[in-house]
């Protein structure tokens, strides 16, 4: 099949443009559509982490911390009920917006399709949930929102 042949009504793909904005350099950055392993990837920002192993490790730590922060914001009670429900509601909405924004950043980092980024994002969510969301580090006797509900006894 001829690669230049297009279906009726379909336009050809746009010509590739240089990544650095100059006409003299024609380096095309390949967008991965499957998982791959390697330190040469783009995560969240153009040119980051670059080709340095140290910067790649820093990017992995950054994604891990973002995922832990998402879990912390998901499971923490930052606003206590008080006399002003409007102020408490606005603060809760702001915290929710920050949590969603951080969660989207983790998602966009995972969309780099880098295997290392995927692993540290999942590990960050795991560690964050283990610390802040599970019962491992909580005193369930005094924490009211971790009460278990028992079914009433059934008569036989």
C-alpha cells in the first residue's frame, strides 16, 4: 500500500517541526506509545530530566514524592469543623484542587511511558496509602472515622 495514499476526506499528517525552534536542526523527539526502559525520556517539562542519570533519579524521586503527597492530601483531615462552615468549605475546596492538580501531574509523568516513572508512581501511591490511608500506623481505638460497622446478628 502506498504510504502517501490517504482516504477521501482525510488530510495528510502535518510536517514534522524541529524541537528546538531552529530550522537548521532536525532532531525529532520520538513519543513513545508503549512502555520502555531508559533514562533518556521527557517527564513533565521540555528537556527534563535530559540525558543525565542524576537528573533522571531526581525526576523519579520527584514523581514518588508527588504520589505520596496525593495520598497524604487524600487521607488527611486538614480542616476541622468549626464555627465558619463557609471558610472551612473554601479551604477544603482549595486542598481538593491542589490534590487533583498533583494527581494530574503524576498521571502526566506516567504518560511518558517510562517504566521507571510508572514503578515509582505506583510505589509512591502505595507508600502514601500505607502511611496515611491504611490502619497500619493508626490507632483505630481513638480514630472515629475508622470505626468498623458490624452487621446485626441474624436469627437462625
